[in-house]
C-alpha cells in the first residue's frame, strides 16, 4: 500500500491513467483523509470523481481546490473537463483558457486541455 499523502496521490493518478476509476477514487479518498485542506488531494479526488462520472461531487472538489490554491492551474483544467462532461461548453472553454494562461505553456491550447 502507498505511504503518506504523496504516495496516495501518486497511486490515484497511476490508477486513473489506467482507467481504474473506482480504485483511483478510493486512493484519492485516502489522500483527502490525510490532507483534507490539501489542494492537490482535492484536485485528485475531483479528477477521480470525473472519471467515475460523479460530476457534481467532482465540481465541488475542484472548486474547493481552486479556493485553497488560487494559483493552481490543474484544478481549473479538470474543472473545464467537468463542465464539458456536463454539456456546458462555454464554461468549459472559460476554465480551459484560464488554465492555459496560468500554466504558461505556449504549446497548450484550451482545446488540448478539453481533449484529455
């Protein structure tokens, strides 16, 4: 089993990237239990909830991650994906554009963020 907050967060991403949404969400829950005010933990749980199609809960987690770390771009990118899954294209594009600006990566576009 993973050790510590970072171990659980990394395990969550490993599982999610392999399409194992339920297990990723379980790992994310462990991460949030260890760091309930950790923006990365909330981002990972939000992303895992998106993978598990738990869209309202994903949105809440990602909005809280943004509140806790306003400079973080990844929760905005994931929130854009939640809005897209909800059929809210304008909101999705707005959040994706914010994420691109904040990431400072000239090779990234809002559409690339939404395509992931």
